[in-house]
């Protein structure tokens, strides 16, 4: 009887435990649902930006007077070279446009004075044409001892040389920047290595945190020096080649102008009844 009661109690206990175990998943699911409903939204992930302690900004803020002066010199050289490059390219473009206009209007005029009036007064072709005409008008006095052909050729050649000199303005600056900017950057490199060795000597050990800043400064100086020099050299070569092409058009115009000026002067002499030919060279009695 006692054994049967114990068996029944054990069976009831097993039944209760089994029922509890079967009810656990449902309870857990309900708890998870409540937690999901009542749980607050997760905070948005914030990306933390770490400032670069070895960049260009850090170089400027942490450098001394020598390094800042070197950077300022490189910046000035770069600005000057780019200014010269764009200015001369614009002048060459304007000269080419003036050459096209001169070839369209100058040679179709009825007379030389009217032809000169068709040219832009600020153009190089107007300057050359005016120089040729002025040579015939001022061929007197001691200049009369010079052959008219030679005198006109000299005047036009001077005008061409003046135009060429104007086109070459600034090329010396580009050549100077292209040849000296790498050495200015190298000076900044040497100065940065000097600071790295000083930091090692003070710390007594060559740890990366002691030398990273000065070595990075030296490498940045080298890169800036090359970045300044390379455009200057390429711009110099580009401008020299374009100047040569532009001057070919100017010289072709001047050669035709020389013949026109001499022909116009001969026609004026015939109209005034003067003998043809050049001025005679008078001997001066001693």
C-alpha cells in the first residue's frame, strides 16, 4: 500500500515536471516577444574620425620657422609658375587669333595706310606694320645714307625681336622654378631628417613615435618640391614650342610686309617724280 502510494506520488511528480518542461518554450517565446516590443531602439552607430597627426595640416601647425618658410617659398614658386603658364598661353592664343584676322583683312585693303587701319591697334601685327611704314617716313638725315631696303629690313626685324621678347617673358621664371624647386624641397627633407635625429638623441631610442613626424615632414617636403618643379618644366617646354610656331606666322607676315612697304615706297616716289632706285651714299669730304 505504501509502495503504491509512493509510486503514484512519483508518477504525479514526473507528470508535473514534464508539463513544466513543455510549457517553458512558450513562456520563453512570450518573454522574448515582450522584450522585443519593449526593448528601446539601439543607438545609431557613430563613426569616430581620428585626426591624422602626420598630415600636411599637422606639418604646418607643428613645424618651425624654417619649415614654414620653405613651404611658403614652394607655394610662391608654384603660384608664379602657374600664373606665367596660363598668362602666356592666353597671349599665344590671342596672337594666333590676331594672325588669322590680319591675313583676312590686311592684304585685301587698297593701300598700305588703309591696311594698317584694319589691324587691331594692340596687336603685334599692327606694331610690325607701323614699324615698316615709319621706316620709310623717317628715311632722312643720316639715315638717308642707309639703303632703303636695308633700313626697312632693320626696322621690321627690330619689331619682330620686340614681339619675340614679349613672348619669352616669364620663361626664365619657369626655368628657374623647374631647376630649383627640387632642391628647395630637398632642403626641407634635410631639415626634417635633422629633427628626426634630434628626437632620437633626446629620447635615447629610435621609437617610431619619435621619428614618424619628422620623417613624414621630410617626405612631404620632397613631394611638394617635385610637384612644383614638374609642371614648371613641362610648361616651359610647351611654351617654347608654341612660341616657335607663333613666331613663324609673325615672320611670314613680316616678310610679305617688307615687300609691300618697298613697293609702296617706290610707287610714291614715282608719283612724286623722284628717280627710281635707292638712295645714293654720299662721300663726306674730310
